[in-house]
C-alpha cells in the first residue's frame, strides 16, 4: 500500500476516533473535578455544541 493511501485512511478513520476518545476522556475528567456550578456550565456548553452540530449537519445535508 502506498503511503498516501495509508495517510488518507488515517485521516478519515483513525484521527476522528482518537479525537472522540480524547474528548470523552477530557469531558469526564473535568466533570469529576468540577463544582456543581462547573458541572452546569459543562452541561450547558455540551447542549449548545450538540444543537450547533445538529443544525450544521442538517444545513449541510439540505444545502
């Protein structure tokens, strides 16, 4: 296999999986080490990010 093919596979599949695992680990780390006010802030931020992500996905699908 060519190096270019391996790099494309890594960028398309391995990198997003690694970023997702890192994000979940980071969120759980900050969640366990935060105060109740911090947990509310984290939850609000995640809800806003989810709404933006869903809206962007719908926009890009129908555009």
